[in-house]
């Protein structure tokens, strides 16, 4: 129980830090006075790097360092990053104490741009190692308790199944306080933290909490159970590519002449990779970088066949990236009053998180009877919702711009807009639905279609592709802006949101999402899905239809 509390404190601090980082768009536009595209670019690149780093860190954890040392390194990086972020605010080292552009000196910029990658390292490391490490310590504590009871002779004979059920129930019981604490911290971050006016304190409180949580974690250094790295399946994939390149001059081998220790049936697509499994002279089988087996080759083929599916997720990532950038800038100067209560912007993160979870659970309950096609249909549903989300966003932004012009606020970006912030709720709700259903469906797709060893990495790869979508949004804004100013017309992205035509950009995203949905449907139609484990003898997981294989088989 003690270990669980120590490690859970890191999770609580992470939640608080997430709320502080959520309003970064407003900080950069209000305090740094950056243009909306510059501020959104910084945030989207940072949001994209984090899941990409998680994919890389997963490899290092399994290959070299294990979960414990990754938690240590990422926790330290988190603390330092949040600390530097707090120190980058004007009152600490700035040339003046006001939260204005002229008070942002070179020192603040250096500290800020060092802090962001360190925070990304902390988030990515915790994403990879914290959940499995918590699970390992919880399991270890119950095993230790069970062993202690055996030595005392207090344990009564019970059925094996009953004992396992009791242990699982105990785990859930002891983890309930941790889950309740997470909810408390979420409420504190969403409701209490925004009322802290100085940005140095708004960033400093999560930094202090992270330091305290990390020190608390270190107090149990000697008690934690460690796991040794067992190697990464990504190394196997690298071996397949390496040996294939090594044997590139060899002809396509006969399936009967392959190194097939597990008696795996080789598929007929991407046959050039079968060269990695060409048998070598006796005595060299143990040299892994000279030969692979058919099972390793087929696992690699599954990942390659999924590439077209992965690429369609990039546009979903572009759409999701507008949630904590342009949406927040829209809300920045709108009327936040709900009766006599003034609502804070981070409340949208609570709303988004809760709505996303509800939609994910709702979709899961609807598709219990059609598990075979539930993930691909769910991905298509999320893409359709992304089109509706962009259309709704465009209409709301057009209405907001009309309100600005009607009240003569075009050149007064700091004035309050007479339009309720709750007009943004429909687009936030649709975006949350996209997030919840897409993540749930993509996870389900990879869980059912990929080999056991690769599931962890394919999940991180999916998050990485969504992260690439977040970074690609910077390119999409640049391209759309350049195209919009052709023939002497004004660029859709001006310095302030009041002078920009963000509604037109949302319409472009709606069209892009619609095209992406059509491409996805074509790719998904030609993909052959595994119905059950028993079908593996007839068709490999992730194998595409035969007619599609013949058109796309490797010719090398």
C-alpha cells in the first residue's frame, strides 16, 4: 500500500501539471503577445513530440533500462522542466515584473524553450512506465502480504479461483483511494488553479507538487520491485529489415526452404521480406543478424500492412490539435459568466475529458455484439464526427466574427466579446467524441489484429501518428495561409483572431476530413480482419484480401 501511495502521488502531480499546460495558448498570446499561428505552432509541435518520444522510450525501457529507471529519469525531467517554466515568467528573472511582451527577455525565452522539451520527456516517460510500474508494485505488495500470512500460519485453505478473485478485489479496494484522489486533483486543477492569477504561481504550484511527489517516490527506493529488460520486439523488426537488405540480391525463396521453426504459414504478400528467413548453413542459425524465422517475418509484415491505416490517422490528429489551441483562443475573450459565476477556461478540459470517456464507453456498449467490425466502424465514426466537428466550429466562429464586427471590436482584441463562452460547447463535445471513439476503436483494432509481442508498440505508434498529425497542423496552417493570399487577397491567419478567418480554415479541415474518410473506407474495405483465434490457421492476423495482395505485393 505504501508503494502504491508513493507512486500514485506522481500521477496526481501529472494531472495538476496537465491543467497548467492546458492554458499555454492563452499565456503565449496574452503575455508573450505572439500571433495565434506562432503560439499554436509551438503548442502543436510540443504536443506532437510527446507521443513520439513515448514510442522511442518504450524501446529503451524494454531494451536497456526497465520501468523503474525510466520513471526516475522522467520524474526528474518533469520537475526541472516545470521549475524552469515557472522561472521563465517575467517576475523571476525578467527585465520588469509585469506580464507584458516587453518584460519577456532573452533569459525568459531560453528558460521557456528548455522547459518544454524537458516537460515532454517527463510526460512521455510517465506515459510509458508509470502505469506498468504501479501495477508491478501493487502485485508485489500483495504477494509479499500473502507470503507473510503463510509464514504466520494464518492463511486458510481456499480454492485457487476464489483466492485469485479475493486478491483482485483487494487490489481494486486499495486502489479506490488513489482514483478518488485523482478526481479531487482534477477538480482542483480545473476549478481552483485558474483563480491563481500570477502565471509564476500558476506554473509554480504544479512544479512544487511534482518535486514533492518525486521526493516521496524516492523514499521507497529500496522497497520497489525491479524488472530486468527482456528485449524489444522492435529489435526483431530491425533485424528483419537488415537481413532482407543483406539478402536483397537473392531470388524470392520457396516457402518450403524458409527457416520455419514454429511451422508458421507464410503469406503471399510482401514476399521480398521472406528473404530474411532464407536458411543458412548449419551452425549459423544462432546468429540472429544473419537469419530470421518465418514468425518474425510475418509479424513484421503485419506492421507494414497497417501503414495505410496509420496514415489516415494523421488527419484525425490535425483535427484534434485545434482543441487546445484555436478553440482556447476563441474562448479567451468571450463572456465567461454563468449567472453570477465566472467560469474558468480549464473547465473545458474537465468537460472534454469526461465527455471523451462517456463517448468511448457508450460506443463500447453499443458494439459488444459486433466485436469483429466494431474497431474499424468506430474509426470511421470518429472520422465522420470530425467532419461534423469542423463544420460546427466553422459556423460558431462565423457567428463570433459577426458579433465582433457588429460591436466594432475588430481592432480591440483585448476587449470582451458579447458572446457566451458556452457557445463553444457543441464543438468541444464533438471533438471529445472524436477523441474518445477514435482512441477506443484504434486501441481495439490493434488489440485484435496484431501479434501479442507488438501490441504495446503499435499502440504507442498510433499515438505517435496522432502526434504527427498535431505537428502536421503547423504545415496545414502554413499551406492554407499561403494559398489564401493568392491574387492579392488577405491571409486567413492574421496576427489576432479577430482579424483572421479561422472559420474558413475549419471548412478546409472539414473537406480534408471528408476526403480522409473516403480513403480510410477504401483501405478498410480491402483489409482482412481476424474473427477469432481459431481463424489464425486459415488467415494470418492483419492479412489483406488476396486480390489486394496480388496488386500490391513486393516486386523485389
